[in-house]
C-alpha cells in the first residue's frame, strides 16, 4: 500500500505494486517496484484477470525506478514473455516464479528473467540496473 501511495504522490496513478525497494551492491543500485501477479479468479463470476500487459499498463507513463520485478506462476511468466503489451515499458521488467525464488533463498540471486531477452537467461537483481 505504501508503494502505491508513494507513486500517486509522484504522479503515477493506477498501479498497484506490492512493495518498493532499493538493492545496493558493489557501488551499484537498482530501485525497483515489486508487482505480484495474483492467481486467476476462483469463480467464473469473479472479475476477468488482466493480461500481463494490462496489469503493467500503468507503469507505461514512467515510474521513478530502474525496474519492475514481477513474481508470478510459470504460466504467467510465459505469458509475460509473449505479451506485446509489456514491450516498450520505460523501465526494465523482469519476472521470477515463487518456485525459483524458494530454490535459491534470495531474490538477489540469478532468478530473474528479463522481459525482452532470452527467457532462459536468468539475471541477478543488481544486473537490472544495467538497462
């Protein structure tokens, strides 16, 4: 909630990040927003789940961070890599699955798949500082 309020204060409405963070390592820093892609609606009467591009659309107008990192299912990760709506965002976008995050124990490790790159090439969080 605090991240969304901070973004509204920065003139970036209509986004719902779960958190804001800064990772500093060896004189490099990456400022990021964490976006958690929720599971699909449980019932047919629930709202339709937006595509990854639609979910990230609010970030298109520019955000005062280096990257948007997203945690989602394996199916969600595949969808993000193929969704044309994610292309062209003004910041780096990278995704990781809960399974990958749990396997390494630290989100700073090479668990992030950069959107627009090879989905099989995983990078460290700090590497997102290199646009």
